[in-house]
């Protein structure tokens, strides 16, 4: 079973008395893009397909990938957003 880190942020704001909106945003970190041969003038990636946190959220180990040992910033970030409007008073 693969571990997957998904961050969900929910922002709820009132725009007026008749409408409100909610924004749902999830972030996933995919394949590692760190160039391991950069110091030799080449290009080589390690083949890590998805970020898996080494530790519990809130610790520094949560930013290190358990599969390849790289920082989370080296992994491609995929963001999914959805805005939902609620119309009240109709």
C-alpha cells in the first residue's frame, strides 16, 4: 500500500448576506525532479514516483521523502481547487 500525503485547506468566507462560498484545495506531491547528475553536467533522476512523508505531520521529517530521501520541494506539486457557491435566501 502506497502512502500519499494530501493537504486539504478549507476557506469559508461570507461575501454578502445572500451568498457564501467555500474553496476546497488539495495538494499532492508527485514524482521527484531532483537532478542527481547536475554537478557533472548531466541529467539523471532517481525514479521516485510519489512523495511519501518520512515522519508525522508537524515534524521536520514530514518534509523528507521516505522513498528517495529528497526534500518535498523537489517533487512536482499538483494542486486541485474547487470553489462552491451557496446562494441563500432564494
